[in-house]
């Protein structure tokens, strides 16, 4: 999943925001050393602090989400508010349809902010 998301971001997106509960997916992506910026999003302050230690990851605290559609929109809103992306940028999002369940990443979405 990490490799596919990085390949998509390299081919089509200036930024790669990734909502995550505890930041584990971000670690896997950061190890691939993509050229595109990685925005690590979480609603857990500790996870955001841990992501700050990862190479190439800009951590952003976001509000919690109840479902995957809410997660997509809050992720884009948080990334826009952080200044890491601009309106109209194409972004690659990864998340799990089982929101707030660690290890459930099963969706890659290319979207426009």
C-alpha cells in the first residue's frame, strides 16, 4: 500500500496527506524517501509528536472523524489549513474504511483539494 501510494504521488500529486490514527503508515512511507511532501494527519497528539521525528513527514493535528467520508474532508481541510497544500492541488490520500482502527489502511484516493 505504501509503495503504491508513493508511486501515485510521484506521478500525479504535489503532496501526500495521510490520515492515520497512530502514525505507523507514515513511518512505512517515510522509509521510501518520496520526493513529494508527506503530511501526517492524526487526532492523537502523541502520534503527531512521534511523526515529527520521521524523515520528510510534516505532522498535523486534525479533529477526530466518525466515518471515512468525514475523514477525507477533514484531512483535506486540515492539510489546507496547515499551508502544506493549496486549493486545487491534486493529492493522494490513504486511509482505512474502518475509521480509527489501526492497521486498517485499505484505500488510496487521488483527490483535488
